[in-house]
C-alpha cells in the first residue's frame, strides 16, 4: 500500500472539499475531512467473507501498488458524505443542540447513578462485610441491583447518541453513521 495519509479532494455543490485517506487496505478505507471542516473521520469496509468477490470484481480499496480506482471513488464518496454531515450539523446546530440536551436530560434522569456513587457504596458494603455485619451472599444481594444501575449509567452515552440518531433520521431525514455522529456531537453540540 502507498504511504498514508493520501490527500484527496472533491467538488460538492460547487465547493472544493479537501481531505485525506488515513486508513487504507484491500477491505477498508477511512477518510478525514480537512476543509471546509476539519477533524471528522468516516470509514467503510467489506466483510472478510466477501473479499474473494470484492477482489475478483476489482472493487478492493487498495492493492500492492496503492490506492485503486474503486478506492479513490469510495474515498471521494466518504469525503462528500462527511462534508454534507458537517454542513447539516453546522446549519442545524441550535435545534440539534436542543434535541441533544433534552435527550441527555431525560436519559440522565432515568439513570441517576454515577461511578463515584457506586464505588463509594460498594466500598462501604465491603467494609461492612469485612467487619462481619454482612455475609457474602447478603453483600451480593445488595450489590447486584446497584451494579445493574451503574451499568445502565455507563451506557448512557450510547443511549443518548442512539436517540439523537433516531431524532435526526425521523425529523430531518438524514442518516449519519454512529462513529461519525459521536465526532459531530463533540465538535458541534458539546
């Protein structure tokens, strides 16, 4: 494969969009947008089981000599998708931020349990078990529901992103891959 990153550019609705390929192999490719936005990446890949057909059909992203024609076309498509996603977030930033915070507030109320609180309670329960106030099975009976609440809190970020993804699709008709959505949230909403 060629040396990375490989600079690419495409024209989207009359605007020059620049980016670079940051990952390239036969079955996967990832692109980062540089201008007019920067720092957002998106990739795609073929499943391993499909590789014989991909290679035979000339659709691999890269080969021993570097970027293939199919790879360049895919990179330009990814770059255009990134540009359109960033543009969408920039134009709808205020409304999306409102949606994001409403979803987050709802999910936080549902979880209402964070890591430090869980660890403090667990430490107190361990101390009570060591002092003989609680037996091992009693400790487990009390800790199990608390651990479940803690796991629910830890998955809060994924739930918020998933709900925002649903809102964007239903309200705005735009589908944004999860890994790109996470980056767009950090850049435009947080």
